[in-house]
């Protein structure tokens, strides 16, 4: 029975601490940091996608170079 009481008290304390942390206006809000990190990752993947498509473009042109002139490549 003591374990159950200990777990309930621990859960209540943890819940109060998390509530205080999320509602803190001076130390920075965890949600704001999460949104900033998400935006940074989103922009990073856009930049990586553009760069990889730019790197693949000349490879496609070079592989299709002789086919433009009617050459048959096996």
C-alpha cells in the first residue's frame, strides 16, 4: 500500500513541476523552443532537397546527352 501512496505523491509532484515549467513566462516556454527547432529542421530539409536536386540535374543531362543526338546506347 505504501508504494501506491508514494507513486501518487510522486505523480502529483511531477505534475505540479511540469505545470509550473510550462507556464513560466520568464525562463522561456518549452513550446516556443520546440516550434523554433521544428522550423529550423523544416528549413534545413528544404535546403537539402534543393541542393540534392541541383546536384542530380547535371547527372541526368550527361546521361541523356547522347540520346539527344539519336545514339543508341545499350
